[in-house]
C-alpha cells in the first residue's frame, strides 16, 4: 500500500482524527441521528421496539424462531466481476473481499462461518464496511478475539481496510487498528501497481453520524479510479457526483427479514431505499450493498441470506 505522507501530512491527519474523535463522542452521547438529509430527534424508536418484541414472541410461539436462526447461519460467498472502461490496466483482475456487518457478539457462529468462507480466497485487499459489534454503546473488548481470528484467516496482500458503522463507537478505532484493520475515517488510502493508482475513500457512518467531513473526503480524493467505502448507501448521490466509480456499502442486512421474493420489511435507510441490497447503479457509478454477515435486533433471517462478497475488477476496452 502506498504511503507517501510527509511529517506535516501525518501531523495534519492526527489533528483531524482528534477533532473527529471529540465530535463523534459528543454525537454518541446526544443519541441523535445525523443523516445526510438532516438531524432527527432520536435514533431509538419506541414503536419499533414494541413491534420487534411482538414479532420475536410470534416467532417463538409458532416455532419459526429456530428456522430463522438456521437461515441466519446459511451464509454464502457471492462472486462478482465488475468491468470499467477507466480502470487502469494494471488493476485488471484486482480482487476486493468485502465483509460487512459482522456484529460479532450477536450469533457469534456467523463470524466463524464467514472466516471459513474467506480463508482460501487470497484477495488483493479486504474491506470491512462497518458494524463490528451488536450494541450502540458500551464496552467492546469482548469482540476483539473473534475479530482477530477473522482477520488472521485473511491473506490480502494490500491489507484490511475498515470503516465504522452506526453500531460502532469512536473509542473502538485504536483497538481495531491494533488488530491490523486500517480504519478510514473520512480519508483516502491509495494503492499503486506498476505506476497506476486506485483510491479507497472511507467515511464515518452516515446513518447516525453524518458530518460534512464525509462529503469533503469524497470530494478531496485524488483524481483517477475511486472506490468509496460507506456503511450505508445513503451517500450514493454525493459519491457519484464526486466521480466515485464503485461504492461499497452494507448496513441494511438486505432487510434481514424480507417478504417472500426478498423485498425488505424495513431497510433502515432515509434515502436510496432502492439500494438496500445487491448491485445497483447511480448515474455512471456502480454500487453494491452487501446483505452482510451478521444480524442485529433479532438473531434470525427470513428471505434474506447473509454473505461475504468477492469482487473482481475488470478493465473493459472501449468499443
Ligand atoms: Fe448492521
């Protein structure tokens, strides 16, 4: 991975990270929901919790709970080839392994299954697109051993990048980086091959913790082939306007509980609800929203299968 930062750049990055950390902690304490479309009064929605409790009780009374847990453990490997006319030739065949929403302390077997699926893939880079844990606050040390196991099984020659999700806290960043996950907080990492470069810009979560720094990070990414890592697809329009070519997200769990046919009951998106799972396109930008590895709220899935995703980039010759 290219690292051509000067001491001044490094000092600037440290200062920006400190400013971000203070602001993020304040937002976590306030419990407000900051989205690209404005601030919402609360992120804990009492009616949703009541409905969730009733749904959980219904599953247990009807015997469907066990089936839902089995569904949640039925995680697949999704392989995609995505072709771009402007991909530098040196990156033809470059492979990105995306792991999203591991929520490692809720139904821990999902992380073990993902580890098994990932261990022989030999990607060029691995990206973890947020939601490492279950709760929205509190301690996180208990998730580190399982995450260490997951990471140790992945041999990606350009390492592992990560971003924070709406379940992740500012205080987790240092511990995640100590595990070898380079967390991108509204910043860009550049990868160089044979003199050509592609850029990965990762933002802080934009579902609860949006700030203009996320928008600026996408705007400030160097020119060339740009990949955005954003926990939710809610920044798709902004990223496309700023020349992003590939946008990787998670957050929705593909609905986690869907109607037959796969339409989510709830997306947990404030915009771009049509991008709740799978491959999509926004203008000339290609996006992929992973259904994720883990679960949240309830340890079940219906009509929505979890996944890890292996994306092979291809250079498409112009006609
Ligand atoms: Fe999640």
